[in-house]
C-alpha cells in the first residue's frame, strides 16, 4: 500500500514539475515577443505614414505583423 502511494506521489510530482516548466517557457516566449514588438516600435519611422497615402509597403515597414495578416486575408 505504501509503495502505491509513493508511486502516485512521484507521478504527481513529475507532472507538477513538467507543468511549471511549461508555464515558465510560455512566459519567457511572451516576454521575448513583447520585447521584439517594443524594439520594432522604437525603430519605426512614423513620418512615412500618411492618411492620404495608403501604400502597403510603407506602413508594412512600420507594422509588419498587421501587413502579414492583411495579405493573408486578401489571398
């Protein structure tokens, strides 16, 4: 009986550790994505953009993710 409880405890502990590692990895990925977005925004030249000139190439340089999504929808 004690061996079964010990085995169950070990399995639960391994699953708990795996869950924490997965969560930590997910958090790190989201932090990296946010840092990349901030770096792109810092380098963006908003003077290229104008309401009168809706050129995809120009605003695609400032907003690459939105351009990618737009082109995907257009297909």
